[in-house]
């Protein structure tokens, strides 16, 4: 059970990192769409 306790913070950091990357990706995609619509 101690092993799970050690893994929990690591999983949380991974999840936060993935969420941040997804947010950045969404922002970049919306910027690209704006550029495409302008043409």
C-alpha cells in the first residue's frame, strides 16, 4: 500500500502536465483557425 502512496503524487503531476499540454494545444489550434479564416 505504501507503493501506491508514493505513486499518487507522481500520477497527479503527470495528469497536470497532460492537462497543461492539452490547453496549450487548444490555444494554438484556435490561433491557427483565426489565421486561416482571415485569408
